[in-house]
C-alpha cells in the first residue's frame, strides 16, 4: 500500500485507529518518533487468543507486573500508560490478520478497547494512534 499519511502526530484530535500494510509501519514509527511519541510495536503473528495477545502486549507496552490479564485490565491500562513516560503514543500492530482470522471475537474486543482509549486520549488531550497492518489484499476494491 505504502500510503501517504497526512497526520499530525502531535495533535490528539488526529488520533485514531487506522489500517495499513506492513510496509507502512516503519515510516509511521519514524514520523511519530520524530514528534516525540512513544512507539510500541506488537506482532500479532500466530496470536490465536487473548492470553497470547496479553503476552505480546505485556512485552511491547511494558505493562506493570500487576496487570490483571483480562479485558477490563487492558482497558484500564490503555487509559493510563503513565509508566511509559511520553507525551503521546503510537501502537503498531503487525500481522493483524493472524489474530483477526483465528479469533475474530477477541480481535473485535481489542478494537473496541482501543477505540475507547482513543476517545479517552483525545479528551486528555494526548496523541494516541493505533495502526493495524493487514495484507495488501485486504485493501483490494471488491466493487470493481
């Protein structure tokens, strides 16, 4: 895809959830990092359930030792992130199709939690961006 993004990573109002390809993740990380955002990369390769997801998120986000490993705890953590000491955050999820295809219900729950986090950080206000990388074929125009 190699999309061109016209995003101001310093502006909380531009925060949101976006779908891109894997090749877009590095330029996004560089641009966000240059604006002082904390870049957190999460590989969803072979993630089939929430336990595997929580393992990846615990590592990528350096979640506190008392992280409860459930959806409510994840929602709380996404609205805190104080241990990351940053003015804003960008979460880059690679291979999102692996989790989506293996467990759509958990994937949808993750999206819901991240949407709530986006709303929270827009009010805070602090930049909070989430990018999910999908294969090129996910962006094919089926109406053609």
